[in-house]
C-alpha cells in the first residue's frame, strides 16, 4: 500500500481482499496524476502487472489521442474535486497494455491522505455489453419475423380485398337480372313468385352492403397512417351533431369531456369514434332518454378513453366475439347493421398500438374503452399492424 | 332527360351480362338509344371502323370502356385509341368495379374523359357525360 494509512494489519488484509473481489478496476492516483494503487481487476482489464503501473502517469491507461485532453481535465478536477460519473458508452475508451482499446464507464471519487489528495477511479469494462447487444439482436430478429408476419397479413388483406372486389361482378348480375324480372314480369307472377323475387333482391342488396363493408374494413388496414395531435372532444362534438341531425326524434342526454387531445391518425380516429357513437345511439334508442357519455380516465400507464351508453347492452359471456367481423349481438329486426362497426374500431385501435374492450350488462348499457399508443409496463412493446 | 341523345354509345366489356344490363339501363333512362357493344378490347379500333362504314359520325360516338378485362385491359385499349390518328379524340368514360383512387388517376392520366364505378346509377353516368364539353351540348335535358 502506498499512501494510504492502515490502522491494523487485519484491516489491511480485509481491505486488500475486498479490493481484490471488486469486479471493476480501481485505480488511485495522486495530485500529480501518478498511479499509487491498482486492484487486481486492473490486470485483467488492462493486461498490466500492478508493478508496471505504480508510479506511472494515469494517462498510460488513456488512449493516445485524448491524453492531452485528459491531463487538462485532471488538473481541473483537482482544483474542484467532487464525486462524479464520467460517462458511459462508446464515447469513453481506455487502452490496454497491448495498445487495444475498449469501451469503459468511469466513476471518480476524491479523498485526502497524509501524503496528499487522492483520486479514485472506478472503471467498468463495457465490452460485456456485447452480451446485451446480442439480446438486442435477438429482439431485432423477432421484429423482422413479425414484420414478415405483417407482410403475410398484408397479402391476406390484399387477397380478401380482391376476392370481395371480384364478388361484386356476379352479385351485380344477380341484382341486375332480378330487377329485370321485377320490372318486366312482376304482373305475370303470383304472390309467391313476387315474394321470391323480393327476397332475392333484398339478399343481393345485403350482400352488396357486406362486400362494401369488407372493402372498407380492408382499406382501414391498408391505408397509410398520418399521425398528428387530434382533438377528440371537438371531433366528438362534430359527430354528435351529425347524429342528432340524423335522429332528431331520439332524446339524448350528452356528456362530452373537454380537452381530450390524443396523438393519432385523425381520419381513422374519426371513423372509430363514429362507429362507437353510432352504436351508442343505436343501442340506446329504446330508452325514453338515452344517456351517452364520452370521457377519459387517467392512469399511470396513460389515458383510457370511453364511450358509455344506457342502452340495450350485451351479454358479457359473448364479449370475446364483440370485435369480430360480422358478429352481431342482437337480431337485425331490433338493431339493424352488418356487424362490421366494432371490427373496424378494433383495427383502428390496433393500428394505434392501443387496446379496445367493453363492459356491459344486458339492458343496463355498455361502456367501450380504448387506449392509444400505450407503452407496455415492461420492456419494449410494439404492435405490428394487421 | 326526356329524350335520348343522338350519341352512339360503344360499350367495351368482356361480360355479356354487364352489357345487357347497361344497355337496358341507358335506354330505359333515356340517356342514349344507339348502343353498340364489343367484348374484345383489342378489337376497339376495328369496331369503330365498322361504325364509320355504317355511316355513323365519329363525332357522335362515345366509348364506355371497362378496365378489368382479359388480354388487353381497358387502360391498354385507351392507350391505343389515344394514339390513333383518326379516332384519338373520341370521348371515353372508363367503367370499373373499383373505386380505387389510383385507378381513377391512371385513367385520367391516360386521357379518359370520365370515370364511373359500376354498378352506376343513371344520374351518375349522366353527370359524367355532362363533364365532357364535346358531349354536353349533345345531351338533351
């Protein structure tokens, strides 16, 4: 031991063992920058024997290119010593006995001794970060895999787009020729024949609607996202005005929370809100006074938006089917629709890396919740589109 | 739309049912009475030549051209027509089951005068016709 007083030999032994066990390199230098102590890890890190280093300027461990800089930093440090962390990552490097360099993190401490002031540098070898790099690489590979999955999804989407597209032509024939029959032969048919034609026409038109819905749904997945700050409160008010104009006879009590601004694709978010609000309208149409509430709740993991109504609700036993395409919870007589609305909402929320879910009780209304761009609590989360 | 125009509508579509239904529709709604159909897009110029031979003024011809057809598709047929010295100025309305904007832009880039998505309503077709200056004055309102 040079320059550090010890009270007893026992303390000295404990101290030496301790320093030997420290996984990081510990280098003590005096006010002139000469190395006065190194622990055993230094040999492992730098390839020097302790005797090679003692009495040498500490710059021996600093890459040649920054040695000059280091000297002036050292002088500045001695004039205003304090505990500090010098840096982390590839910007800070040390040099081994063989001249090779490696990335380090360095913490500095300061103490006084009978022989003068001492600087204690604790050096961590960051070469081990390669391990972490490897796990990042694994993650990257997973992302590439998921990207491929996304491509497959897109192909599937393109396939469903072209199939629905191609279905239009034969459907047009069914619809067109049943119309010809109706126009030219209706008076030649009896009631049964007329009923048949009407049924064909109704079904053809419904199928046309389903195909249009499918195509629109597929467009939502295929379109490019343009994200900006979106004023959901203002957007809700606009949609609500449209709904009130479309259903002037329905009495609706509204509560819209002000100041809901979210980051997202305005066009898509409008479609999602339109679907949720039009559902709220539709399913509360049986109430003497419909109550529809649009708001948000904040939690540590971000904001959750909700659309709540006091309408017909649904059985929670079927909650998992709620967001499937063409899934319907009610019969068409009571509540018309093709069952594409919530599937559309889910795709839009998925594209915003968010979640959508609902709670309900039959005849007591339903609440639909959604989040946007929600970070996962642990690690990196990303949601491929589709 | 009380009286059909003097225009001759040439419909190019590989689907006989589409031709039947469209012919019926444009006649029924009094848009045009003279209706000629051609199921092979590569025969478009030939069909126009036959019309000329039959004494039909090419200035009173209007083409309704389907996009998705086997062999030469509607865009190719449109390209051939627009490069033809004699018939290059005949107005063309593209007919498609696709309302994809990219298809519409491509159609107008290639020199189409209108674009309707099938199945179309007669007023949509009439609106497309009204947008073509050389056709507009021939329409009877």
